[in-house]
C-alpha cells in the first residue's frame, strides 16, 4: 500500500487535514455551531462553481467563499441561538447563489472545469499530486498550529462565555477568529471527503470524543486522533476495496467509531446505575 505514490500523497494530506478537522470540529460541537459546518460545505461547492464558471482554479473559489462566509457567521453571530438564525439565513442565501452559478456553469463548454467541480463535490484525495499533497499538508498544519495557539481561551469562551468575558477573554474576537479558521479547515477538508460529506469529518469524530471524555483538552486531542484514525482506516479500506470511494470509506469508519463510542457510553451508564439501584434497595 505504501509503495504507491498516490497512497502516500493521500495519507500525508489526509492525516493533517483530519487532525485540523478533529480539532475544529470539537470546538464547533462545544459551541453549538455544528450547523455552521453544514453551511460551509454548501458554501465550498458554491465557491467552486463560481470559480469554475469564471474559468479559474476551483480551489481559489472555495477557499475565498468558505473563509468569507465563516468570517461573516462569526461576526454576526453572538450566542448559539443567534448563530442558528445567522447561519440559516446565510445558508439560504448561499444556496440561491449556488443555483445561479450552477445555471451559468451548465452552459459552459469547459470539460476540465466540470471535472474539477465534480472533485470538489465528491472529494479526490487519491488524485492529489505530490505538490498538492504538500500544499494541503502545509495549510492544514497552519490550521492546527492556529487552533492550538488559541485553544485555552477558546475552550474557556466556548464552555462558559459569560465568565470568560468577565475575566477579560476577548470572546467576540475569538468567535470571529474561530469561524474564519473553520472556513479554512472546511475548504481543506473538501479535498479529502468532498463538499457532500464534509460535515461527517468535522462533527462525527468530535461527537465521539465528547462521549468518551468530558475533559475539554483531552477531548480536543481525542477528536483529532479519532479523525486521523478515520482517514487512515477509510483510505486503507478503499485501497483494498477498489469499488468503494475513499470519501465514503472515511465517513463509514468515522461513523463506526462514533457508534462504538455511543455503545461504550451506554454500557458505562448502565454500569453506573446498577450500584445506585442496589443502594436504593438496601436502604429500603
């Protein structure tokens, strides 16, 4: 498996992208902004369609679109409830713009742009060149470093924004910075799993980590690790089963991890309830 260059490129880019998705997704789960990841997946495809209609590299369009919309969401949203309203409105607007660019793109005769747009929608991690893999890994590593540099105040502001603000933490600025960073991570993840399955790589490992531990820093690290495991497992599965697309395999492994974590959480809950039930019966 490791003798093939396309596999080495996929593992390099996929590992760093997955780590960035795990970290960003965990914070998004804590902040109640998972819906933002869903919106950004559609934003990514809309940006790619806009770039394809303009005849330029689709990656330029999806990066500009996701970063811009992520910044808008972070700027306009204040709390989780307000964020849902903002994200819902942005979501509807982006879908409308996407239909416009789809109509423009449908009349285009550029076959190459069509291939690029399809890759954006479904992912093309096995099609990354060595240069593209190194570029994706570099950008993803930058996202990881940025996330870790603001992790402590960001987690504080996510768990208890009122107390964090009272202690001088710039909660609003952190919210804008995180939303912008989430846009970059979303644009990166499109290369691995495509716009359709982007939310799965952002939210599923993070949700599994939340079930496994309530400690924020441990959960952050665990979410990143589980996302990397999902990518490696998915790529290996897709390599062995050539008819299975890598993006689908990655999400399937991520869902399997979440299902296992959910079952483990249920078992732990039952084990905790049994001693309590025995104590109640003994007192009676």
